[in-house]
C-alpha cells in the first residue's frame, strides 16, 4: 500500500479563504439555487464554489503523486493511500491505457464533474473532465471484498480479455484529519465517449422498482432508464448476438461464484454514421480490427498500441509484421473486393482454418476500431456501449432476509434480491430475450 501526504495547495487555501469570508446563510441560498440547476442537468462541474471542490482537488493531487512515486512524502493536510498499485497498473495496460493518459485524465487542470445518480446507493460519483474515468466512493466492506477477490478478478480478464465486467483501475483512500476518511475506486467509464449517445439504461433483469420517469420534452436532462423503460425494444447485434449472450453467461457465472447479486448491465447506443457503416465492412478495416482482437487475447498486458503487429503485403499475401505500415499499404492489400464482407462469416486474413476455429472457440470477437473497444459492440445499425457494473453486493444474511420480505410483499413478481444463482440465470435470460 502506497501512502502520500501533501499540504493543501495554494488553490485550495484561496478557496477556503473565500468560503470563510462568505456568510453561512448566503452560501446556503446560493448552493440551494445551484443544486436545483445542476440536478436538472444530471452532470455538473465541480468548480471552486462546489462543496466537493476541496476533496476532488486533493484527490487529483494525490493521484498525481501516487502514479509517479512510491514513497511517503512528509507534510500535513491529507493522506492518500493506494492499494495494490502494481496489479491495477497491469489492468490499465491490458486495455491500452498508458500511465501518461491515465494521469493526464485524472490530474488535468479541468475540474471533475459530479454525476447525480438515481441509484439508491449513498455513494458519490465523480467523472474526469474528459468523461473517460469514473471515481466512486465505496464503503470499507466493499473495498475489502474487491481486494480479497482481486486475484480471481484479474484471472478472469486473463482468460476472457473481452469480458464485459467494468475495469477497476485503482483503489485509494483519502484521509483529511478531523474531517473525513473516504475510500474510492477509479473505473473505466462504459459510456466513453458519450457525445453521440442518445439514451442510457441500467438493466437488472427484473421488474419491481425498475422504472424511471423519462426526460420531459425540451429539457436536456441526463437520465439512466431501467428495465421497464426498455419494454418492446431489442439490442440489435446481428452476427454479434451469440458472442454477446455467451460472454454475459461467462461473466455472470464468475459473479455467481463470488456469491454476488444485484449487478447491472449498463447499456447505451448511438446510430452508426454512413462512413462507419461503410468502413466497418471494408477488408482493410477488418484486418486491423481482427489483428487487434487476436493480439489483445494473446498479449493482454500490452499498453503500447505501436507494439500491436500490423499487416503488410508480401508476394500478394497478407502476413503479420511488427513494423509500421501506412493505411495505403493496407488499402492496397485489401483491394476493392472487401466491400460488403459479413462481420463474422468470412475467411480471416491472419489465420488458417485451424486458427479460425480456435478464434471462435475462445469466444473472441472483432473489436471496433475505437478507443473504448472492450465496452463497445457494433451492430448492423447502432453502436452499443455495454458493461456490467456494481459487483459488490454479497448474498449474506441481510440480503436473505430482504429476499424473504420481498417474497411476501411481491408474490409472483420479479425483484432484484434473489439468490446469486437465480439472479444470474434471470439476467442471462433477459439478455437472450432482448437481443436480436
């Protein structure tokens, strides 16, 4: 565990002085008005007047130090502790997130954003300014659970690099003496980038309490809808349906082994543009995406995209090469016959028949040429953002009693608090029934 101590920055001191010079009543009135506006938007900037500005500023300073150093620094003000740093560094590398990218996003000059969730959880949700990473406060019990199962968690990704489970990228604790002690995790945002996402869902596979009032027309409100809002709709994946359904089964089986329930599938989609639809079926793009997918499976810890083998043309045949090649070479290799190739029913240009069979047996898929590829699946018409989140709820005595109470209150209805076995089977059945 890495510990980092730091004195408050000059920016924080200025913010504290400014706050001290403002009357309590005026501050309360201003905050009430701001909260009403922010809650309408759902996501808002944590600027120097925000109640979480001091906390998030310290988090950024602590994160900057924890990524760069491994020794404790003297000083007073706050302490940042980092848990299992080498393990999470490896996880970041496995999804091609360099340490520089990670630090630039988490420690940028831009303010964090606060996400106002309609979740029943008391956790606070912060988003980096570029919306690439989520920070969520966690209880001590939840952090203990994740750390105690960290080996199994990383082993699962070694075996299934395309797992839909959300990638946790860091666990930290910040201690501000006499004020607070908070644990928080950093995770990859499933909805990144979100500029063109037009709707979001949180799916549990049940009905009780699974409805959110949709946005009112004309208001730019970010809301996460639920199962009952999805009624009559489908996840249209075409040839990717079988892979998606199978991977959900694999991931939920893993969570069942951990005695976990109440997790959710985050789901969003955006329409594919014409150039994306055309480029997706070109042989040149297919070659890059297939190579990227295979290499991710075989080398899940590679963080440098330049190390992923590219393709070159040798005597009219396409072969693997570790040297760089421009898009012109790939287009030449592809020719004009690649248009209209089906996404799965094709001959693979980097494998023979045996390798192609192994490719499907290991449930690999063609990753989209996209920065957040492990959480993105392209269907015939839409790009889907998918990820399984909230994996900390254990089916202990409290949940067993809740199951008994809900069984009496909601006889014959599907509610979330059931055994991990029943939960996973129902979750998979929902995916199967709502995917085309």
